[in-house]
């Protein structure tokens, strides 16, 4: 069953339609006060997995073919800045215009992946990559990168501190790389005792964080799982388990500064009609399930919320949107298999990027305060 699952994902990655110029023809939720637009990008036979913007102009995305693309004009045009055949760029996370990290899914899962290095660093905007040195220990692959800037008092001054977590992977084995000094030194955390797959990671501060996962590397036995730590990954507690097999918790979204967050429940049960997301209102301590749709074809991928009420989900059947915190959902013109969303403050509003079979963005009003 695990081999069938991997083959199904690989087939979708290769066979999914490429949408380079126009989004899917479905109505957008009117009250979001914006329209999804699709950027012209180099054609790719499948979904792209991750996008990272550091400001309104500068962003990057990668592909399973080992290519990294960059924009200096908000996505209006893209340049291929690096190519590393045999690497599967699964996650991208940039700190600023020069410094960033590229996560590779690793070998023995997707066909054609020969690169065993899980994480790279760039100091020149992605043009050159250097393997992150973790010493004798490492992890198999990376599916998600979380970058957090915190402030600490150092010699009487309040100074910024960059905390980075890179975790994976789909199909296992599971592990996490952790740096609290902007990537200069790393700790390797073995997660095999806690989860069979890790698909996403989110930290709120240096010590408190979540991983979004599955209980087993074999999807036939896997249940959706969320784990929480309050000591920087030394110990973990289970805060959600779906209780149903053939499920993974794929991606999560916590709007900046809020306690409310959501995550997608990705089901590989061919008879499953009900599609669920999960919601937490206490920074991941507890979770409840919310029905998103009655649609067998709407297998979920990424999720992006700009406030506790307004958000979007990418599925194999296109996008869904809510403006009331998940009480109701409607179709949205997001290309199939949007795997990752990123919200970026923009003037008096927000810009939400989505990447999957297309690279897209929507401009939205600033969320209300309180």
C-alpha cells in the first residue's frame, strides 16, 4: 500500500495539468474583495510545492526537477536562478533577499531523485547552494521549512534572532533540523518515535511549536496527527489524531499574531466524500474538525488564512474559500493542487500567494483587528 501511495503521488505530480496563464473557471467568493491572478511561469508537468516571498517584490519557488526560480517584481516575471537535476525542491524559505534555505525531499521515494542532501543554504538569492552541515547526524528529507524572527535581550540590547526548523518527510522516516542562530549551527531531532510522516511545521516562539503529520509511514495504517512541543522539540505531546486510516495532516496556516489556525486533512480513501479541515483557537493545544465539502475529488493540499475568518484551501479539484471561519465554503478560482500558501502584508491590505499547478496571488483587505 505504501508503494501504491507513492506511485499515486508521483503520477499526479507528473500528470497534473499545467496552468500557465489562466486560473480555473470557477466563481470567487464575492466578499473577499479581490480576484485571483495567475502568473506566467515556465511550464512544469505537475505541481510546484513551495513559494517564499520576503517582500512585495522578491520571491522564489522550486520544482521537483531541481529548478529554483526568482522574481524581483512580485511575480510578474520569473528567472531560473539555479538548476540541480536529481534534487526535488520540496520546501523553500527565505529570510531576506539574499539568505534562504532549500529543502530536498530526499531519495527512495519519488523516481529520479538522487540527491541525499536534505537542506541547502544560499547567501546570494538562490544562485548557489551549499549543503547545511549538521555533523554526523542528519534527516532523510525535508517537506517544510519554518522561519521565525524573535527578539532576545543580549548585553542589554534587544536584538533579533532567527529560528529555523526544517522537517520531513512524506513516507518517512521522520526528523527535524533546528537552528536558533539563523542557520549557523544545527540540532538534529529524531522524530521516528512520534510520527511516521511529517508534512508541515510551525513554531510560535523559540520553544512552542507544532508538527503536522501522520501516525505511520504506510498510508493504509496512517491516521492524521498533530504534535505539540513547548521545549523546543525535546518532548512532544499528541494534540490531535483523526482516528481514521488513509489520512495525513498535510499543511497548516496560522494568521500572523493570532491564536486561531487551520490544517488540511488529506484523505486517500477512494470512498471518502466528506472533506474535513481542522481548526484550533488556542495555538494548537486543541483541535476540532470542520466540514469543507462533499466531494470525492477534492483531496486537500495547501491552506492559507489571512485572518481567523478568511481563508482558502487548495485541492485536487481546485480551490475552496471561506469568509466565516469555516462555517461555510464556496469554490474559488485556484488552480488544482495548490500545495502552499503564503500571506504577505501589503500596504493597507494583504497579498496571498498560492503555488501548485500554477503560481497565483490575490490581494485582500487587511483583516480587522481584535
